C-alpha cells in the first residue's frame, strides 16, 4: 500500500467553502498568520484575474481571491434574479468573511468587485474593512448616465457569448473583447484564457460564467454602492482609473475626490480596466495596503 508524502506547498491553493447553500471557490495565497486581503473580480470575470497582484502580496498578506456565484469554479445560482443581485452578492461576501473568521481585512475590487467593496466598506463591513482599493469603478455605476455606453457594451458581449472548438479561438475572442484592458503579454493572455473557460454540453469552449449574472446586477433598483455609502467610508482608499474608461467617467471620478478629498488616486493609459499586472499598478496598491 502506497503511503506517499504531502506535496510541497504551492504559492496558490484552490479552496472551497459553502456559503448560504452554495459552494464557492477561492484562490488562497500566503499564510493565515498574515493580514487578510479579499479580492473580488468584475461582472463576468474570475478570482484568478488577481494572480499577478496576489503573487506580489503573498509575502506579507493572506490573499483570498473569490469566484463570485456563477463565475469560475463557484456554483451557479438556482434563482438567478435573486442570487445574482448586488445586494445578494454583498451578503455572500459578508458570510464568506464570517465563515473564514476575518475580523479585519483589506479589500481590492475590480469593477463589480469594487462596487461590492463600496457597499460593504460603507455599510455591513464598515467596522472590518481597514483599507479599500477600487479598480475603475465608482458609486452607483448602474445608475450613472455617463457610464451608459460602457454598460451597454458589457451587456452586449456578456448576454450571448460565443462558443469555440479550440481554446486558442477563445483566447483571440478575449483579446478582442478585453482590448480596453491595460497591456498584457502573450503569456498573460494565455493565463487569462486558461483560468476562465468552461466547456458547454457539446464540448466547446466558453467564458466561465452563467449568462444569467448580467440582468440582476445592472438593472437592480435601488443600486448597491450608493453615494451615501461612499461618503460613509473612513479608511485609506485608493481609486485606480483607466484614462479611457467607459465605466468610471471622469466626472464621477472627480466627484469621488470632491466628496472624499483624502483618497488617493491613480490614472493609467488604458480603458476599463487596469489589469493590476505591472509594478506601475501593484506598487501603488502595496503602498496603500501598508498604511
């Protein structure tokens, strides 16, 4: 009988937790002895998008990169119009922090993940989130008229995603669809693809999300991450913006600074959203989290 040995510790570990009856996947980096950082992705993306910044933070922080319900390797919703709302996902994040015993945490959120961060840092986790990083998103994005064109763009490509016979074809689709992202290398595009695909019932490759995630979040009323939530946040905050973003409008960006002049900001030469994959991005995040 083979006894075997434990495999060597890996920089990233796949973990699963059941929250409100749904199994959620998250990537874990670093050790639980260090301060936790929770990372939450955009509307149709996955926690593996944070691999580059997590690899930087893992020496000093316990980094937890969550796949939200209906994305990546997390379970899909049984009642999409209820479970995929921003409010429901915010509640799942609170339960996630409770389940893992996170009494104090830092939060990094891209797009939708940033909206959830605003909602929680200004509300239910206001006494637990100690630092907040928002990647190309502001308060009440779904109600921001200046972001209508960007939201329509997102709805269009997310509602009926194509399927491909070969993974390289999906990679080409991702490169075209996410062209506004900040620059990524060929190896990064390959990782982006191989960490966010699923096979459909006929074996074709598709993006790794349930198409039902779109309508509940973008059309809910009242919206999450309202301006009063933003004004209620009183922790070190960094807002990153793509100069050509069609989600975080310049006027909204300026209003965020006007209402909370103490926040830190960075602007990069890209659209929606900075990929958090180069020192120009990661250094500013590390600086904020270390405060």
